[in-house]
């Protein structure tokens, strides 16, 4: 689903049963305008307003919990965030795709068109989440 093309910021927040606040609108608009994943610090810088660090953190956590954005772990144990493109819902993300980290520009992109192959786990193991991160050189840096 192309979330950005289907809904305005206000409609999207209401669709995910979230109160429409200035901070949520501004942060969500950042995700709608970006092609790459964002770190907490990126959001603070790009918001253009002085949102309190805790407000940004709580907004991100709320967006993740509601299925509006998903988190991407990084090699340095930090977290990036990207807009969910599939029909994610509260507590259940459907973003089964690969993330690509460019070693030159250091941007992280969701490769929505690349599916993660099915992984059969041994008896007794239950998967909760699969994270696949590929590093290399992105198209813009090639």
C-alpha cells in the first residue's frame, strides 16, 4: 500500500486512531517526505522546531506500536525508523522486506520489492521477527 499517496497526514493519524497533534503531524510529515530511514537525531534536526527529546521518542514509540512506522536495528546498536508500506496494524508489522545500508552515504533504505525468503526453523523454534540488513553501495553513490 502506498500510504503517502492515499492519505493526508491528518487522515493517516486518524486512521491509526491517534490524536492529531502538532508534533505527530510534523514527525509523520518527515517520514512521508523521506525515502530513507531516519534516526531519532535526524528527526530532531529535520523537524525544524524544538520538539523535546522525550516527545520525539514517545511519538516514535507510539507510531511503532500502532504499525505506522517500523524500527530497523543497525550494526552499532542504534535504531532507525521508516514508514510502514504494507498493511501493518497495532502490534503486528507486515514489513517483511530487506533493508539496505549504503557504506558511502550511510543512508538506510527499505527494499520493499525484495522479499525475504521463507525460513524454516527447527521444531520447537518460533519466529517473532526477521531483520535482514544488506550493506553495500546504493544506486545514488554508484
